[in-house]
């Protein structure tokens, strides 16, 4: 099984997070995401390698292995290793090896809200970074479900999350916008109107919590940089992006309708190329050559040195800290409820 090594000194903070907890890391190439997680999430990713979930597995980030976070500070042990799961080894288990990112373990005596802070865990999961192939990735995190807690949640957590759902579109629409970032162009002035030094406008969780059933469309208009009440023109490259998102969402919906699972607080992660020139170029190159690698088709080993068609868009289901397969209990209607409303809103953006 192939091994990928990470030097402790080279791991960096991951800055493409649209929502979620602190403490997410990446490697210098930006190809992977190293996210603190629970054993439940690791087990869920392992389970998706089974044949009966192979179709569902195409809708989640590639699982590359785990890292163990611990407080050891021996400089001689400064290399972290994670096993890479090759497509031909999908039925095999992944070997876990410790690394030594300093992290003092903390034992929680009782549940308390994290408020987006670092998860208290010694375990991290290593996943593909689906935003890596893009020049200027625009990213949207949509939290699914009217019920956001699993059966093991203590009463205090259930009460808090029910209140969040009640006060946002989670309860009524089955989803809410948890965060997003959109590139405003090279000329965008950092510091004005929430624009970062890299030219991104950042929308945190509070933005999504201000949206209602009547204004939720505005969140997607902001993501696609549309005017209020505007639709995407038939000749706009964004129309292709949205149509592909819709295809992916409908395929995911079909896959979930054929699975028996419960995935509380899972999210849809939307990514598309935010640099308009790069987006137009990517679409033009798709027309000129067969899609391969990133945008459909399968690249062979002989194609590894060939230039890849630039990425246009991508969609994945993420965050499985509260996910499990539930044979005999039917599809996850809590998740599907939000998925169907998301499809409905995107379809509305195409109505010219």
C-alpha cells in the first residue's frame, strides 16, 4: 500500500474552510485536508469502501487515512504517515500510524458548545481537498437536516441544536447556509465589505442564520455573484456550472434514496471556479478535448504526465461525525428533505 509522508514542520493551517471547526490542516501542496474528527467518522469512511456502498462513495471526498494527534514532542519523530487507499484496494483496511503534532488531549466531563472551536480529539482524518484543482475556488457549505443531533446527543446539545434549527431555515427547508467564500477579483480591496487579503468575500455562519424561507435564494445569488432576483442567462458560463450541480444533486438524491442511513449534520460542499477567465478557459478546453481526470472520465497511469483539463465545479457530501448505516430503517428523509429544497432553489436560478 502506498504511503504519503507529512513533516510536522510543513503542515499548515487550511484556509479554504467555508464553515466548520478550527484546527483543520493541509500539506504544502494543498492536495489534502487533515481534519480533527471522531472515531465514528473514521469508521463511517471505512464502511463506504464496502461494495454495497460503492455508488454512495463517489459522492464523498476520497478517504486517504488517519493521523493520530498526540502530545509527544520528540523531534526525532517529526514525520507523520498516512496510508493511501488505492482504487484497487477498496476492500482492504487502512493502516493508521501516529504522528507528533503537539496537541494536549482534553477529556470532556460534560457536553458544552464548541462554537466552531477546535474539536477536542487526538484523531484526524486525511481527505482529498476537492478545492485543490481550482485557481480561485468559490466554496459554499450547506448544512443538511432539520434535526441536527444523533441519538447519543445529551439533552443540552439537543436543546441547543433544536433552537438553532427553529431560528433558521434548517427547520423549515431542511438546510441552512453554514458559510461560504467568493472571489471578488484581483482588484478587490482587502478589508472592505468583508473581503480578505486574497480577494475573497467571506460569509460566516451568522450570515446563513439571518436568511429566511423568503430570502434564502439570496444566499445562492451571493454564491453565484448574481443580482437580487436575477437568473443565470442562457449564454453565461455559470449556467453550465449550475446545471452540473443539479445533475450531481439529483444523482446524490437517488443514491441516498437507495441507502438506509442516518447522517445528522452532514453538509453539501459546493465548489466552482471563481476566476471567470479560468472558468471560460476550462469550458473551452473541455470542448476541445475529451474530459479526463478532474471533470469526468478516468485517467490511466499513462496519463499521469498529461495536462489535466482545468476544474469547472465539484460537489461532495461531507461531515460524518454523526453518520451510520441503519439497515431496516429506510432512507434518511431528514437529509433528503434539505437536498430536495436545495435542488428546487438551484432550478429557480435557471429560470430566465
